[in-house]
C-alpha cells in the first residue's frame, strides 16, 4: 500500500485559536525575578499584585532577562524628577537663545567689517573720541581747581581782616566744589565706558579672526595706533593746589 501524505490547511478561527494557544504557552514560560526588602531573591511565574510596583526582571524560559522594570517612584521622587526636567528644559532654552544671539552678533560683525584693519580703525576712532571728552573735562576741572583756590584766598583775606565773608562768595565756593566733584565723577564714568569699549572691540577682534580663520599673529596692529590703554589723567585736588603753586 503506497504511502500517502496529507497537507492540512488551517485557516480562519482554527488558526486564531492555535496562535492564542502558542502565545499562552510562551507567556506561561515567562518568569519574574525580584528582591524583597530583606535582600532575598524570588522567582515566580506570576508577579504578586502587591509587588507589581517593585523593581523586577522578566526572564525567558532559559532564565535570561528580557525586560527590566524599575520600581514605581514615590510622589516626592516624581516631583523632584519633574523639577529636574523643567530645569533642564529651561537650560536648553537658555543655551538655544545664547546660540541664536551669538549667530546674530557674528552676522553683524561680518557685515560691518571686511578686514581686521577696518575693525581696528573703528576701535581707535571710538576710543579717541572718549579720550577727547576725558581730556576736555580734566582741563575744565583744572581751571575749576584754580578758581576754588582763588575764592578760598579771598575768603581767607576777608576773615583775616575781621570782616564778614559775603554770602555770594561762600556760595560761589560751594558751587565750584560741586562742579569739581561732578566733573570728577563724569571722568570716572567715561574711563569705565572706555574700558568696556576697548574690551568689547578686543572680543570682536578675536571672534572676527576665529570666523575668518586668521592667525592671531598675522594682524596689522603695529601699523595702526594702538589705543587699548587709557591716557593717564591726573587731576589736582583743590587742597593740593597751593603746594603746586609754591613749587
């Protein structure tokens, strides 16, 4: 009797049932592993419902970990995590804004200056303008000091003669002293501005070189007036003028 083979085709509901049975067998082969509070390791084919929130591993039928499940975080831990995520997101926004501002500055820098020489000439023009204002104010204050000492002399002579010092003379001295202090503060303010301008151009020059790929030693600064250092402005104080005049 000849051997006969038959091919059985399974379709429709029967196939679905077989797939479900196979999946159930695979599920049944899954193991769970966890460690309790005492440090004891447990294995089971079912995870106890009351322990579903603890950290555990899912193992295959060979005992190999196929999935790790972290323990459920406490409310404090979730809040701390949310705060950390918020801080990280804020930091990313800050970094993105910083990068955007830097790109904008780079674009303006390259559009404004074609060469290092252009940048250095502009720097010197700005610094020279501030120097002129400082020098003018310093000269005004020197004249103010002379006026102060002149008025002081008149007051001293008046008092030595036994006469009363006129009110307008005392007021003039007061106004001159106020003007001296205002000029002195103004000079200090302009000197601070000068340093900020100089530092700003130094940073721009370094960034310009970086963007253009220029070596720092290949500049033409020596061919230009180097104006980073502020002029040495020495203002005489009113009380020192008499000593200077005696010299």
